[in-house]
């Protein structure tokens, strides 16, 4: 509500046509799409493309593909290939994909074959029993576990869970050793998805999983374009989305978490769609993804984005041309009903937060009705942007210097302000072409239209409408200046308005400047609030209460410090105050456990808490037996505080010497032991904290620690070290199980990291000792004129594989 008592209504959008809502920047803009031509493709030609088994590519760029002989080959390290797997006679492979777990999966003879690329297990095959008809034809790697398997013949979907048993070196088990009945607790197994069904008259041709785990199914219909379905978390396919223009796509992949791409027969580009588009059909993206030198094969399966496709010379990344193609026009309808509550409401002013490039425009159509279900008989346009030429009749928005008309609000639009191009725009709500221009009615209905040139688009972040009008003429001028013409006479079409109407609109020009000024004065107290004060005023506001900011503080941290100043000053000089100050400086690292404050007196331990050590002693008063010993607790147990000094002296009274001089030295040594850890603080900073924050932490510790306390900042590499006197929750914190880390020379210790091979599709990448393709012998024999004539054999024309050289020739005489 402004200083004149006017309320505003903000608007959302529905029934988008040619528009899209960009979720990252939260703006409405023209859709990046194009009109969908129908890319023709006969079913027989498309089916021939389906017969090609997709290959796979790993994170190292090496590939696996199916040779013409049906053998899985690996390549990428050199120009030649090495065999990875040869199926048994009568078995065929229809798909190859590498999983997120580094295993190679094959659609093998109706089941799923699993190859461990590190050689830790033999090939394992998972399949359904013969009585359950299922033939795995296409696979898609799942980020969570295993792969999805598609049976296009029986219209079924299954998921492979589990993994092979990795064999590691171990001694022979004795006959008395208890072993599980099944060595592998999680063997590979296919699980049918009974709810994942699709119409029997649609042919499933491809599946693909997104990086965030969403599975997409591509199907053909008899006469319409192909359809796409997304599998829900409940295991049910959602409503189909028709891929406009794509009749017979034969390959599918995800190019991001929100976009998919398909291949069409003999088309030199991949067609990209949004599977989350509203409505039954989605238009192709306006971006162009060329398939340069494409050999016609399907997309390569992999776990990386962007995807790859096969070319005549190897593989290539699927990337778009830097040439946007936006719709030239789009429209949407206001989804929210703006209800003023009174039929006599005069809708006053419209504010728009938008970025409007040159050659683009925004047109907002308004209509007021008194029945929320009524269909407006007439809409009144209001335009913004240089696209529209002034015509003297249509209300035209003006750029306003400021982030928002709401006092001290930063605005919703994220981009920088630029006069007449981006920022805040305003226009007086009017009825173009009528005798009086005031728009009256209880409900305001709104339509928006965005116009572009195909290369750029306007972006609308917010639309706000104010009512009911505060009339300067009615409040400050005599009655003779007020409007006397009302409906239906006021609704007559006319090029000229009444004098009173002109005066009203003329005075509203001044009101549009004065009201924001009055609002800022009325709400000037917001300048003293940490959340609403302008960024440039933060230093000034902090000076009121003696708060100074470190140069490394962000604007959000400075606002948080100002808001927390009362509590911080109340706790200053205490451990809680230091913890709070470090939380502010590091975004909650103390709360998360990445920074631990340890008072050194806790290190006065009579015995360390060592995980796995049996130190209980029935006769020792400090350990107190097996059941309640200090060693049976992991945590804040056997340390000596100042309050225990007298008790410890009494406990060890007989241990002191009987000599007065020696006894005094022993007591002094005990006091020195206590003093060694008194008034000292250790700040443990775990490696998750960024190096640039470590300097800030040191400055905060020096600033917030009392003068009599000696503080030190220590970096640690592990969250918990068993056997190293760890106090759980005091000088350590618990985290999820860390992933296996590769061993590094001069960094790793024995038992800390792992020496592992590379799960590469070309095994020569991980083991240079593996043989490459053999050299090709080429023997030159001179012509012989007569029997018994001497001759010389020349093998210099023999060739070695790329990167290799022949250094020795071996001759063998064959009988």
C-alpha cells in the first residue's frame, strides 16, 4: 500500500503461446523455438536405422562399439581397436552402455550382460526366467544404480539392480570358517516395472536417462509425430508429449536435465525439445544442433553431458550453434484474478519490471469487469519498448530510475538497469479511443503480448497494477474540475476526451512523481533496518552501533551481522560469542561441524579414548571396571578440569615424595600441567573450508578472542581419526562415508587411498602392458627364373599400428 492508500496486485501467467518461463532468472520471455516442419521419413528407412546397435563412450573419451562380426570392440587410445567381448554362437548384442558405476552393460541375447572393466569379476548375465517373456533390447544407465532395460517386443520395462561380486586377493578359508550361503549379498537381478505401460499400438524405439535420473521413453505412432513419456517416481509413465514435426526419430538422448534431442533419418541436425512443455505437444527448440560428418549411427550412450554422436572419423560432441532463434510473437493470459472488492474501483497505474531490447516490445491488454466470469467485450492496450511508434492514442510506458516503486525494495529483475531498455517502467491505466479514459470495474483482467525480432526477446519479471485511483482533482480542486460524464455516455468512441478527463490525466503525471517520494519519506525507517537498507548504506548503519565489516564480507553477511549485533555483543568474549561470529563469517560452518572450537583444558586427559583398545582394569579407580569404564565411552570423558584439581591431588597424595623440597617440585609440576592448557583455545578447521575463508577465520578469531586467551587455528584433513584421542562432537564431527580417493605420489599414506585402474572402454588406457593390434607382415618376393636360384625376402614393407615401430623381424620356416 502506498502513501495514498492504494494497493497493488501482482500477476502470474497461464495459457502460454509462443512464450516460456525461464526458471533460473524467473522471467517470462519468447520461447526459443521454431515452427515445426514435418521431417519426412518412411517407416522402412527408419526401421533400418533402428537395427544399428548404439555404441558407448566413457569419461576418458574411449569408446566401445559393435563390430560387423558381432564382437564388442574398444578403441580411443590408438586408431586400431581391441576386442572386449565376443558373444557365444547364436547370441546377439543389441545395445552397449557404460554405467555410472564404471561397469559395461550389454543387451545380450535378451538379458543384460555385465562386464567389469577393471577385471575384478567374470562377465555376469541377468535375465528373467523363460516363462516370463522379456527380451532386453535397449539400455539406459541410471545415475542411482544399474541400468534400465527396454523390451520393445513385449512392451515392457525393467530395471537392473545389484552388481557382480568383485573378487579380491584373500587366503583360503579354513573348513571351520563360517561363510554366507551366497557370497554376493546384492547380485545383479532384473526387476520388472509393472506400472510402466504404454499403448499397444505405439512402438517403443528408445529410452534415455537424464543426469538427475529421469527416464524418457520414445515411441512411434501410426500417423502422428513421435511421443515422449517421462517415468515418475511411482514407476508410472506420465502423459505423452507429442514431438511436433518428428515422425520417425530413431535415437534419443538428454542434452541437459531439461532438454532432450532426437535423431531423424538422413537429417543433418539433431532436433531438441523440452519434455516439460505444457500442453499435449511441444515445438522444437530454436537452437540448431548440427550433426557434422554424421555416419548415421545413433547417439553414443554415456554418462557425460553434452552427448556424443558417431562420425565418419570418430565421434563428435553435440553442441549448438551460437545463433538463437526465438519466436517472433507470443502471448499469455493473467492466471490470477485481480479483485479490488468494489465495482467503483478506478484502476490507476501499471508497473512493469522488464528488459526490453531494441526492436522488441511488450504490449499489455487490460479490461475491467464486475463479474469474474464475464468475457470482456473490449481490451485496452498499453505498450512498452522502442518497437512501438508513438501514435498519440495508445498509452506508452515510461522508464523509471529506480529498482522498484516499493520503497527500498531491490526489485525482482536481476539484470542491470539501463534507461529505456531494462528496469522499471510505468504507465497510467487508460481506455484508448473513448470519451473518458478511466478504467472502472471490480475485476481487472490482463493479457500480455511479447514481440521480438527472432534474435532477441523481451524478458518480463513482474507486472503490478494499483487501485483505486487517488484523484488530485477530487481531493484538492473545486467540484467544477471533476468529471461529470459517466457510462454509458462516457463509453462512446471519441478522439478527444472531456476537459475534466484530460485534467485528471495531466495531474496524474505529477502524482506519479510525488507519490514515490512520499512513500520513501513515509517508509524512511526502513533505512535503519538491516534487511532493507541500501547496500551503500550498510557501512553507515553499522557505524551507529560500532560494527565494522571485514572486507571479505558479502552484502548478505553484513546484513546478517547487523541483524545479529545485539546477540553478538551480549555473548562477546565467550566461546558461544566466538562460535556465533564464525558462523556469520563462514555461512554456518560451525553449525555444520566444519569448524570445531576446542578449549585446550579438554586435552588434559588421564587416558585417551582409543577406538578398539581394551584398557579396562577392575583395580584402577579411573577406569572403574569393564562395564562402565571411561574407555567404553567415545566422547567427553576422561579429561581433567580445574574443578577436579583438588580431587586429583588427593587421589595421588601417596604418590608424592615425602621430601618437602621434592614434594613442592612435584606440586609445581602438577600446577604447570594445568597451566599448560589453561586459557587456551584451538580452532580446528576441516579441509572443506575454502582457503580464502581460512584467512578470514584467523582474523575473526583474533578479533573476538579475549586478550588473556591464547588461540590458534589448526587445519585438519579428516573428520574422525580412530585411535587418535578423538572426542566425538568435541574435536570431531561425523559426515557421510567419503568416496574412495585415488592414491597420489608424495601425498597418500598406506591404507588411506587406493591404487585403482581406469574403468576405460579401451583397456590400453589403464594398462599400457596390454598388447595392441599385431603388425601386418608384408613380404616382397623377387621373381624366380629357374629352380635352385638364390633369392632375398624383403619384409621392409610390413607396417605397425599407430604409435608403434617394427624393431625386429622373426623368420620362421614352414615345412
